[in-house]
């Protein structure tokens, strides 16, 4: 993947950069794998805004990506195309199976058109193949990993990410997350071999406000620029500090570093915390 920069002819493109999309081999998506996506503008089922600064943006169709693949056990598939997906940072690949069915999967780094992939409990260790954790050698990079058996991949699905299989001792496999956390997962869970594609996505600079609007992100206003009745950081004369020991949300809750994790029962699966790893 390459990053394309522009000549600084305007302030908007002075810092802006885009992907060269060298890996993309097909422009139009597969029509049979498209569905409408309803945009909620950050609102929940009751119409209440739960995610601020969302709305508008370019219309797009949803590509139905198969994160499970277990219903295709033992059936070989061939990569027909590498495509761009506006709904995620990673690229996706169109796979045609021997029974004629077409599926979208997350494309791993280095996969080429014409490559064959297989979903099987024990298969060849090859980029794109999907295998159970107990049959993957220790030290391999994996992605689209299941947390619970037969529930589909949940971990390592974004661009450039992967997990590392560090141990198979005992009843569970131990996986190292990108944050450094080590977590136990059932050995019967499936995982795909390789690293997720589009690894240089983090190096892309948005560059201008209009590009953020196209992605559905509305403008944000600093709390210190507001009045005291609108935000805890508001008020003061001129460029004043927030006047508090710690930053807060508009509703007075601590922000930036305040722990909000409540599901403590999952702590038993964590071997090493990400905080200790740093």
C-alpha cells in the first residue's frame, strides 16, 4: 500500500494524504452481497443521542462480510477480487467457493487474486486460511479471532492489526493483543492466518473539515470555548485553562483516563493486563 500526497496548492490539501489503492482490483461491489444501511446519526432506538457529533455524510451500501465461515468447512474458495469497503478501514476480498457461492471476507495483508483459501479445523498454515487455535503453531500472527466458539470473529478486524498466539499450554490458548494484554480463549475458536490488510491506514491525514463531513463526523466545539452553563470547562476571560484538576464531560463525569469498565466477570480470562504490559 502507498500513501499519496498532494502539491500544497490550497490550505485544504497542504497536509492531506490519501491511499493509492494499489491492492484494489475491482471497482464496483458484488450486487448480491449488498444491503441498505440505515443511518442513525448517533441515536439509539429511542431517538436519544448516545454518540455526539455524528450525522450527514455520504450515502453508502453495506457489504455483507462473513466473519464466521464455519458453514464452509472443507470447501475451497478462490479470491476473485480485492475491494474497498467504505464501512471499515480494512480491505475486503470477494471469495468464490467451489459450490458457486460468493462471500466477502476481510482481506489479509499480501493476499492476491487467484489465491485459494480454506476453512477447516486443521489445514495448511497459509495466509487467508481459517483454522482452530489448537492447530496453529505458537508465534503466528492471526486475525478475525473468535472469543466464543461458533460466534464469528470478534478480535483483530481493523486495518493493520493482528493477534499473536503466545501459548497453547493448559485448557486455553493465550493470545497477545495489540495493546499488550494477554487473554485466554478457547482452543476450539477459529482464527484466520495473517495480518489485516491496509496497514498504513493510520498514516493517512484527513487534511480538511469537508472530508470528515463526508465520513459522517460533524464539528466538535471545545468545552473551554463554551459558557459555564453549557460545559464544566466553560467561562473565564480570554484563553483560560479549564480550571479543574481533571477534564470532564459536559455532564460532569471524569474524562481521559477514567476507568469505565464494569463487566468485571471477564477479568478471569485476562492473564496480563494491558496496563502492566507498558
